[in-house]
């Protein structure tokens, strides 16, 4: 298991009380659920890329229509768009405010910018990687699509291709930076949540 905090500048002591948490993993791994459970336990706000993109996708303009089409096809949003939303949120946070980011770290360029920006701010952070198998991804997402009346599994396979092409290399960068914590995701959500609190030293 890796050290959760990268080495940074001397004023990091001012931010030791603030947690900056990111979730990452395969589609269907439970990132959103665990972000919500952690928020409920700690009262830390969740800033969700998915929710922000869904809001944008509902807009009746060119940007909204483009984002909606990419969501429908299972594609990840452009990294520069995700990072615009991330930086806008990050730079508005007070020093002592903890925060949970969900979904802003799925590409190499995003991982590099997250590491650079938070090291520059001397703000310690952790990346929680919820690990599940490809078979579990298909089981969970195919079940969701059937419940929605959509039996075609193509979108699930497309999302896994996107994960291996873009997100897995980003995970390697976080691991090499010493900020990645791996959590076994094929257990009940409450047990995963308890494990997360343990590794973060949260009562």
C-alpha cells in the first residue's frame, strides 16, 4: 500500500486538516456510491464530474448536445473540459475545507494536472482506486441496462475499452506518484466504505 501524501512545499502544515479525495476505477465499480457514503459520514462535499456533465448535457445548445452524444456512446468527456470544471472547483476552496472529487481523473493529462496543481498548492491528496474485475463490470452494468430496457451490451464493452485506453495509464501515474490507495470493490458497499475510512484514518 502506498503513502497517501506526496512530498510538497513547507506550508503543507496549514492544510493537514483538510482532505482532498479522488475516486477512480472501472465503470460500475461504485465510485459514486462510495463518494456519497464518505460524504454522509464526514459532511465533506462531493464534486461529481458525471453530475456536472449530465447537467451540461441537458442544455439545449451545441455544447449540451455534444456532451449528451458522447455520454450516450459511453465516451469520456474531453480532458480539457473535465479539467476546466476541476480547476474551477479547486481554486474556489478555502484552505481548510475537505472535498471529494468524483470522476475528474480518468485520463493521463488529468492525472498529471491533478498532481501538479495540488502539489503546487501544497494540498495533500489521496486517490482511491476501487478495483473490480471486467466480469463484474459486465454483470453490474448489463443488469442496469436491462432494468432500463436496454439489452445491448455494446456500450458496456465500449466503456471498458475507454477505461483500458485512458484510465489505466492514469492509474499508473498516480501509483508512481505514491498517492494511490487500492480498495477491493467486490464486497458489500458498507464494508468498502469502512475500509476506505480505515485507510484514511477517519473514525
